[in-house]
C-alpha cells in the first residue's frame, strides 16, 4: 500500500476560498477519474496547512494516478486557481509505504 500526501499552506485571509477550491478539485478528480482524495486540516503547527491524501495499491497505481491528472485540462485549471491562494514554495509531497 502506498500513501501519497501533498501538504500546502494557504495565504493569509484566503483559507475559506482555498478550501472551497480544494473541495472542487477533489470532487472533480473523483467524478472524472474515480480518484478518491481525503482533505485533512492541520490541528496545531503551521497555520493554514492542509494535506491531500490518496492511497494506492502499489507504485504503479500511484504513477497511473499522476499520469491521469497531469494531462487533464480541467484539473490543471483548478490547480492554477488553487495556486493563487496558496503560498509558493510551501508545497511538500510525501510518499509512504506500508
């Protein structure tokens, strides 16, 4: 099992807007590709940090997930909108294996 975690931080004053955009992207990816993402909000630590979490059977499944969303124009549009309300340079990816 592979767990992929992408952590981002919102710009001050944009938390609600960023959460709305993140929920729209999560819904879009599920509707278009059947990809399930979980949104987690940090309790303590850096203010305004959230994590998107996906689980995959193996590394090949994760790579297929990445390929699907890299070429999806709708997903890219939502990602550009999200980038306007998040802090540049504050995105961190983690891949965990169990």
